[in-house]
C-alpha cells in the first residue's frame, strides 16, 4: 500500500507524522519511507540517519557549435521553456536555469550545430537499516525544476516498492509540480493540517488537488489543542472526507523531534491501526 503524507501548508508537522508513522508501522510490517521533498529533505535528520548516496541524477543540456550554426533561430522557436533566446542575425543565447532537458532544440537543428552535454541536477540516497528503510533525493543548489528530481526518485521507487507492505511518501508542502509528481499513483493521501486560518486555506487547496488526481484522502489535525478545529469542518464536508486522528501540541513531542528520537503518541498508534484495517 502506497500512502502519501502531504499538506498544503508548510510547518504543519507533515514530516513529523511521516517519520513517526513509519516507525510505528515497522513494528509489524515491512515499511519504506520516501522523502520526496527534494528541495528540503529532512526525514534523515529527524530520524538521525546518515544518508548513503547511491545514484547521481543528470540532465541533458545543449552545447552550441558556432562553427556549424546558421543563425536560423529554430532552436529558440521550439523551446517551450524559453531557455534559448534568439535575435535575428546573432547566435542563440542559452539560459541553463530554464532548460528541462527535453532535447527539442537538438532534434530540430537543421545544421546539426547542437550537441548534448550532461549536467548534474540531483542525488538519490537509499538506506536499509535496523531503524527504517529510507529512500530520498535532493536537488543541486540553484536547480529549480524539482519535479524532474521527484520523477527520477519515483522511477527508482518503482523498482523496489514490491518488497514492502507499506510505502510512505513524504511530499513537499504546497500544490506545485513536485507535489503532484510525489502524489501520483498513491493509494491514499493522509493530509496533515492545523486548526488555523492558514491551515484551513491550504487544506482546501491540497484536498482539491487530491480530488482531481482521483486519490482517496483522510485528514490528520496536528497541534489540535492550540487552534479552533471548527474552522476546517466546512472543508471536510465539502470534500467528503474525515479526520482520522488529532495530535496535540505537546512538549514531549517537541523534545523527541529535536533530538532525533521516535515520537510516541496515542494518535500515531491510532493512525497505524486505522491503516492496518484498510489493507
């Protein structure tokens, strides 16, 4: 069973829930935790795990040969990302940060003046340990197309996921491309929110996205005792979902989180039991 742990708002405790739930489920089942927040992966920090690099991710980028270039501008015309700028009578100008490696320019060039180069854009890490099996990835500093990194991470995941009873995918916050890539092909999405106006606003955004992807969703309220839970009831009714657990704001949870120790709470046990009943 593949379960996405997600949430529209950052800082709601999504990774806290994902790591704690993974450790709880692992007591009786084979569990793989996947940190798909590739711009800011932190599950290994929460779990005090040293990551093991297993694969570097590269992207194809064009290399222009001015001796062959006929200054036709076709490469810029076919580039949907506007990574190539063309001014009539001049050589094309390449903007590397906008390139997604589609190779359209290379294929379309009539003079064969574009060659292929490789650029490192990220790294995949995989640890098998007594504590938990953890798969994660991280983008190179300055690289912006995180969705590509998540897709490469998912490609690796598809090769090994059959070895596990539960795969927990910890997504980035928000509703952008890398969140969509992480959510795809999940059997269930557990949405972590908080009972605040911002929590309510972003809960509706993520539930709307999950509905459009055709994924079943359930809600977990974190820091449940510090806000007004009634403000999210309307959103739950609108998207026909329910709260399966409420986690309190508690000092013992903060201490465990900050010291890299397992978070123990009845709410986490309740979520694990609920999941076992779904399988």
